[in-house]
C-alpha cells in the first residue's frame, strides 16, 4: 500500500471517531467562531444582522459538523502525521488574504503576485519566477517548457514524485521516455548512478536524454549540495537540462545542508511548494530565467493554470515563506522528528531511513507490526497515521508526540525487539 492510499480514510466511521476525539479534547475546536457576531453587535443593527447571517451561513455550509473557526489554530493538523500537506493556513494568512490586491495575473497586473514572484526570485538567486497552483503543475509546466519535442528522455530517481505521483504527466504532456535511477548508496542518487541511465548517443535507435530531474528532499533524505554540483557540472558539459523538484527544498536548507541560492544555482529550473511544510492553503512556484518563465507562463495557460485574482492565494504564500521558512519553524520540526526517532529506538524499534529533516520512517515490518495495526492504534487516541512514514510538520505539537509515544508502547508491547 502506497503512502498516498493511506491518506484516504477507510470508512466514514473512522473519520467520525477521529473528529469526535479531537472535538472533545480541544475547547476551541468545539466552538463556533465568535469574533464575527461579537464585532457585529458592537455596531448598528444592519451590521449585526450581517454578522449573524455570515455565522449562520458558515454553519450551514459546514452542515454543523465542522467548527467555523478553522484559522486561529492548527485543528486536526496538530494530530495528523500522514503528510505535511495536512498543514492548515493561519490567521496571519487570512489577514493577508483579506487585505490583498485583486487584479488579474493572466495580464500580470496583480501587485501581490508580482511581488511574490520577485521575492522568490531574489531568495533563490534566479532571474524570475512563476506562480503555479500545485507542485505537480510546477514540475510538469517546467519540464514541458524545457522539452521542445520528441525523441527525448528524462532521467529521474525511481522514487521521484514526477514518476510515481503525477499521473504520467511527463509522458502525456511531453511525450518523453522516463529512465529510472536507483541510488547505489540506498539514500540519494550520485553522478555515477545518473550516468548509468543517461543516453548521450546520437544513434537513431536510442532516445537521447535531454533533461535530468532530481528531487530534494526525497523521503526526507537530503541530496547533498556537493553531489548536486557534480551532477550539474557533468550535465551542462553534455548539454543536458537540470530541473529540481524542490517541493521540500525548504527542509534541506533549514537543516543547514546549503542555501537556497547555492542549491538553485545547480539547476535550470526549480519548483518550490508553499502548501506542504510551509502551511499555505495552495500553490507552488517555479524559478528560472526570463525566457524559460515566459514559455512556462504560456504552458501554464494552456493547461488551465492562468489565475485572475491571484492575490487571494499568493498573499498567503508570501506569509508562509516569511513566517514558517524564514521564521525558523522548520528547524523546530526537525528536532521533534529526531525526538520521535529516538523514542522508537529506545523501545527497540528500527528505522527504515535515516532521519535528516522532518520525516521518520519506522521499520514496522522488522517489529512485526502491520501498517493497518499501527494506523488503528493511532485512531484509538485520535492520531491520523499513514503507516511507518511519519511526517512531522511544524503544526505537530507536544500533545501529539505524547500520544504517539503511547501508540509506540502499545504496538511494541510483547514484541521481540533489539532492546
């Protein structure tokens, strides 16, 4: 079972049970938002009626099952270890959205969006950037913008997102063959690994490699900057384009592995995600040269990615970068991940992967535990788990870690471990 399938609840009763637990254990989660009505009653009658209407409408839309105030606290995300896509936007983001500009990005008129793109270009040391709706869109638009036409092949890690989780986009949008690389060291691909799968021949029987797509981080593991530079130098010597799926590059940088500018200098294009660990509600961005982004904008429009009042989403993305990445919250989640890994080891458990950023991979098989059994034990205490892969985003707090510790005790009780 893939980690994607584990994100989907198996029955409505499980979801209901999880919500009941969360609602009982959080007073704020069990109360409607009061700021609307209290503010309304302090002004005239019409404003009061408007406030009541807004609150009633919110309750109606939620069918009375979900609290209205979903902004001032992480809510269920605080107990969800399945993925960092579960992070929820903050009050600062809501405030930014409420005061954003509302002009058209298809015509490049929106100041909030233009400023975000300039800001990210400066952070990464690239000429310009282009906002896109998702990481998948970012990768696919970037690769399509680079590849002019078949025959061509793309070399990528066999665990990569563009290969496993983007609905075959490289094939359908680019007509490209994907050649898969397996890291010989078990953790990250090296130049030698890439060279084995790269086709440089001009023989008409073969499909020449035109682009190498790397991912950093991948499964929480950092691709070292030195290795990026080795691969990049060789690729450029052979006229091969370099793309980075940097959805979680923020995590590698937060760990101290290298700066954004240093990593991005190795690539012709980079996709960065705002909605995973950074916590924005939506969006990614691709960075590169002006000609590349001009073509990418065209490709984005052709697949329905043009945005009108884009400031509604780019305002929140800017806050996510400033508060979560530049604000140092990712480092705290890395420390919490190390703590969780140690909790597991202290009980005799083994890890399937090294813990370098915000992911902890528990070797459940070695402990004689099934994914399903681990997930069910978590459900008993209101935790959402996705098997042995634990993603510790910045909204995971000490209460969730304490509950997880209890789950570890429960599943390892009576098991033969290496204590």
